[in-house]
C-alpha cells in the first residue's frame, strides 16, 4: 500500500544520520490473514521509540519477525547501524546489536540471578572447566549494580518481585553489550507490574537509554508512552498508521490513531435490553487471584462486556463465575436459585469459551465432530454405548447453524482456520443449551471476515434470550456486541458504561484514567 | 435489528455450500479414499511389519516356522502379555502412568495361589480375592496420584515398590508351590478350546470390552480428551480427576486378573512373576497406539503389537538366534514404529496451527494438577 500519508512522509524524509534500526517493506502473511502489511520502522540513535496498537494490530508479529521467530515475506529489507540483515529467514538471533526482552521474560525462575545472567552470556571457567562462581557472582553484581537492585543473587528468581525479575531480564538481554548504538526491544514490560513498580521500571529504561542504547518500547499503556517515549509508531490492522514525535500528542489523539476509523465503521449488533427483563445471573463479592470484590448482575438477553488491562481482573472474572478459578470466593445465584459459593458454580452449567484456544479449548488430536460434541456426549447414549448417528446429526446441525467451514466433520480440528475453530468451540458450549454463556476474547486469532460472522451469531443468540458475558482486551468486540460494559481496574469494577455511551473513546479513556490514578 | 437479514441469508447459503458428500460419486470416492487410508502403512504399519516378519521367518526356517503349531505357540505364549498390555490402555489414555501394574500382577497371583494352596478355597473365589487385593492397590494409586497430586510416573513407581516389599515380607521371597495348584487352579489358564489356551480367549474378551469402552462410550471419549488436553476437558465439564482415579482402578483390576492367570499358568505363586511383564506390556501398548487410531491407545492396535513382537520372538527362537537378538529385535522395532509415527505427526501439524502436546512417541508425564 504505502499510500498512507504518514508513511509517505517517513519515506520522503532524508535518512537521519542517527538511524540505528531501519526496516522497510516488511509484510508477514499467515494462512488466511495478513498480519503485517508493508511496515516501515525507523529507530533513531539513543531514542525511546514506542510501538503502540490494539490487540491484533501486528505489534507482537513485528517483534517476532525482528527476533527471528517468524520469517518475513520476501521483499522486506532491514538495516542495523547501516548493515543489512535478513528478516526473511528465521534465525536464533538476528544481530548482536538487537536484543529482546519478551513479555514472559524468558528467565529460569528456579535459578538465581547469577545463573540466569551466566546462561545468557557465558560461564567463566577455570583451566579445568570448573565454573568460577566467585567471579561469576561478581560479574552478575556488576551487571545488575547499575540498576540499584536489592536482590539476593543466589536465591531463585521465583522469590523475586515482578519488577526485580524484569530488571534481571533486561540485564540478561544486555549481557556482553558494552554500550553504544543498538536496539533493546521491550515487549510490554509493565503488563503485570503494579503501578508503583511501573515508575521504577521506567526509570531503569531511561537509565539504559542514557548509555546510548535505543529502545523500542512496545506497550498498550498510553500514559507510559507519554512519560517515556520520544517518538511513537502506531500500528493498526498490520499497517503503520503514523510515526511521529510524542510531543504535541494527547492521550485522546493517540487513542484515536490506534483505534482509527476501522472500528467505527465496524459491526454493531445494536442490541437493546428491555429494563424489565429478569436478572439471570447474580454474583456478589467475588474475590480471588486479581479479584478484589466484584458484583455482577446479568439480565436475560443482555451482553455484558468486561474491559480492563491485564492484571485488572478482566481475565479472571469469567473463570471465577463458572467455578474454574482455584481459590475464588463469593456467592452466585443463577435463575433465582439459592446462593451458592462460586467454587460450586459448576453445578449451574455455565459454559466458558476460553481465550487460549490451543491450551484450554481445542483438543488438537480430535476431529471437528469430537471437539464439538465433547460436552454433550451423554445425549447420544443408546444402551450404554454412543450412537454415532445421533452424534453426527447434532454435530452436522451445529456446523450448519454456526456456519463451520470444514471439508469433513471427521477432519482434525487443527485443519480449520482460527475462526472456524472458534466457531466449533462456541458450538460445543451452546450445545449444552445454557442460560448464560461466558466468552473470553471471542475473536482472538480470528480473521476479519469470520469476526463479523461470529458477532452476528452471538447477537442472534442474545436476541433469542441467551445472556452473555464477553471479556475482551479487544475493544472492537465490546463495541460490536455489548449492551453494558464493566471496566475493571485493580480487581474492582471501577466504571460501568451502558448503551450509547459505549464508545471507543469512553472505553479507552476509562481504562487509562483508572490506570493513572 | 437490520443485521437479522444478512444472518439468515448467510445461513442458507452456507447450508448450500456445506460439503455434503451425499452424491453417489462423492460417496464412492469417499469410501475408496477411506479404504485407502485405513490400509495405508501409516495406519496399520505394524500389520505390515507382522507380515514381513512372517515372510522372513518362512524363508529362514521353512521347516519349522510356517506351521499351525507356530501360530498356537505365538498365541499361547503372548496371551498374558496381551492381558497386561491391555490393562494399561485406560490409564495411559487419560495420561496417567501405572508402573505398579507388574507388581500388582505378582501380588494377585501370590494371593490367589495362597488361598488355594493353604486354605483350600474354591478357585473362582481365590481368583476374586486376587482381584480384590489388586483393586485395593488401585485405590492406593488413585489416592497417591489424584488426591495427593504426585506425578503418576513417580507415584506408581513408589506404590509398586511398596507392593513388592509387602509380597517379600509375607512370602519371604519363596514361591507358593503345592500339589493343590495343579488341579482346577491351573486349568484356569492351561485348559484349551480347539487347542488354543483359555487366556487367548480372555485377552480377546478384554480387548473387545476395552474397544467398546474407548471407541463407543462417552467415558472413552472423555478419557482421551483428558489425556490430550486436561485443561480443555475440565472446562468442557469433564470430571478429570474422577476419570483418572477410575482409570487406575481399571488397570489394577485387569492387572490383578492377568496376575491370577500368570500364577495359574505357572501353577505356582511366584513373588516376582509379574515384573518381567513391565517392559513388554508398555512396549506393546505404545506400538499399539500407532496402529488403527493415530496417537490413541487402543485395544486392537495393542493386540496387533503384541502379536508382532511375539511372532518375532518365536521366530528368533525357532532359528536358534542368540538371546541378545530378541532384545535387539524388540528395541529396533519399537524405535522404528514410534519414530515413523512421530515424523508423520510433525508433518501433519506443520500445516495446522496446533501445538504439539501429547503423543505416545513424545511422552511427558504430568500430575493431575498440572
């Protein structure tokens, strides 16, 4: 494409003398989707360059291509300090001047900081090839010393605080780096940090930059972008919307750039809930991992959204309500039943479509049909055995209702596209004829075309009286479907937005605002 | 509410697009490709290996190998191995190891032999006693693996060791031998129908029952789901822990039965008779998982694997091969069978987005809490 004015501007600029990393024409196609489309990125020497975008905008794909995990489509070019390097090939390590701290940090939590640093760099050996532990510890102290870290280097990192681990990961990424030009990529380093630790980490990032290292800072927290970054590149739908200095931007304008017009032109179910419909699900004072007392009321035919940043409790609330969050407490009542503790909520038969399809939903060794009918097998019992015919019949019916595109029901589920797999998972849950359905990230890894079909299907179920809860990090899902949205922060519902007030700006604003407090 | 209309229209068009395969040509082609798939070496590789083994030994030992007596010998000498291997299908399908089964076999054999020899019990009652004792060990296994959440590999290794200690304590490591064991107790396994020993028929009955359970009941499907993706199974309303507990009971009960048959065929209660079945049974059940049903432990595949390995062993005996040749044969066949299968899986998964999780060729154990 390259027709977006901002990209044209960037290309027209004379190449700044201090450019450290330059990537042009970078595209990445996965089967069925184009995750990156002609991306251009330039990181200047000594700058903190923020990379922002919504879920599915291509941020993580871009990082993975740079890191050598994915190979780019042919035609991409990349230079680091003026030397070209190949992004169309996968490699263990692209370049020793391009270092990464991935979101999961890549540390060995069973080992201490000394070991972790040594594993990234090298072990100091004596002539008999024994490890010189004393020198090794001194080296680790030296590497970490610049960050004022109060940490016992021998204790396993599992005992360290999240911010300490992040700092160790940064130090590990920089092992053997004697300063000078190069790029350190930080992928959502603050995603799981509590607010006061974020400030601490940002100081450390500043300190790394002050040694002349450029930083590519990937985040969805806009306030951090403003506190830290010199320039920002906004990705949307796999394309670069704009690269520009942060100065002169406001949270509002940046959020608008991230969201753009695509979502506003997107699908709206336009569901309305009559005020007098009965409440189907009530939950009170739900507590547990990341949850600090949440109340939920869900009416018949309502689609209730749950928004919030990672760590806000948005991911955990659905699991707590269906009784799948270990250690959760609170009361729940469905259809006017007696109050029950949430850990016994499995008896209410509330199905949940998880966000992690490969890990928690799809059984990749099973066929489409076996995946679909897994929760309702007792219906096919004839004389104690499964009736193949009625199983096939039910699976076929759902495949038609929810439009699953598969060559055969007996094909492995993994032969389907992400969107069709997601439809199978939804059909598995809906086959149970539930009163309430909980969806986590319903369109994660789903291509744009199927996304709309899923929205329409969910909306048609809601019109038929099904109550839904949709927890999503993708505001597009919430905008498309929800009649009411709970915005969560620090384990509590901090704001409730309903009806026409659910706009992208309102959602982004509510999440960011709470974060800053 | 305008969105209703496109939904309906799309529904209809999708119903029309649905590949139905109901046309006569489609059905015939589908049938033919199904047949080709099910006869392909990828699906029934072990059957082809069995045929090759038969051909090789028929050429190598034309006087002794291609005879009915060989068939009888293969069947009779492998029926108890088959029973032992079949016992492992249920727990392995739910991704639970039961290493204690071999010791349970010894225990139930000793128990049954003891009650017949010392207490003059009726043979069936003694067999029942052996199985009940085995089931008690099954409960202990369930408590260790499911309730105490100890990795099943380690947990059942530990209980197996305890069982062996108990047997040695009670028997002083002496076999139970008595003239009484030569009567109806030994007929349990040494009787024949049409010249074939009873245990062959027991193995066929157990295999049929397990085939029905794993292929044709909801429980079987749930067991596989539990083994392949326990998190998904849990969220799909499957009671993972209950299934794992019951799977350990099943393996203990079947191992108990196999142990009684073993004691009966030896006409003695040997305190270490079961141990030699540990590795052959696991070998057979893992090779069996590559046959008929890709990556799923299944009864008929296990039977084919037992026959394949057993025929090779019998053939090697007939050509008077040295003892080491038998172990070498087993090792080579195991690696060949499992590697061919794992290559194929990798190719298959390269196309899909699925992650490699659980397959017999790439074993990783996890406790029920993992």
